[in-house]
């Protein structure tokens, strides 16, 4: 079954990109992701991979999505930085998302301090 993709909840404010203070935007973006994850986990506390982020390279950045549910597959678009969208996101399957989560974890482990 293909993924359903949703916009983030409107009660969580998306930080405004400010190139004159990128460090502050980065901090606000991290807070935003924490709030979004808390919201999705509260909605589906026992769901596998809820709150995990998957990303796909697009142009000069990434299209990012947070897992809201694996069964049925539901993703929330993350509108940070350039807010890119992956053009095939609706075609993703549970297996695709699981593989992407594992891939991201492997990449992250390679670049740990």
C-alpha cells in the first residue's frame, strides 16, 4: 500500500528561515522537530518507527518526512529549509521507508564524533 502524506499540524509553528542568523534557525528547527515528534508519538504511542525522519536528496537539499504511522503508512512533510518535496513520496511502501530508516542510521553511524 502506498504512503499517505500529510502537512504538519498547524498548532506547531514552523520556524522562519533567516539567513542573517542561520544558527538560531537551526536551533529553532531542532525544537520544531522535537515538538512534531512528540505530537506524532502522542497520537500513536506504540507505533513502530513513529517520529523517525526519512530524507531524499532533491536539488541542493533534501525532502524530509517524519513517520506518523507504518500501518497504514502515513508520513508528515517537514517544511524546513527549502521545504523540498520528493516527487515519488506517495509511491513509497513500508519496505521502502524501513530501508530508508536503516540507510539513514548507517550513514549517521559513519559520521559520528
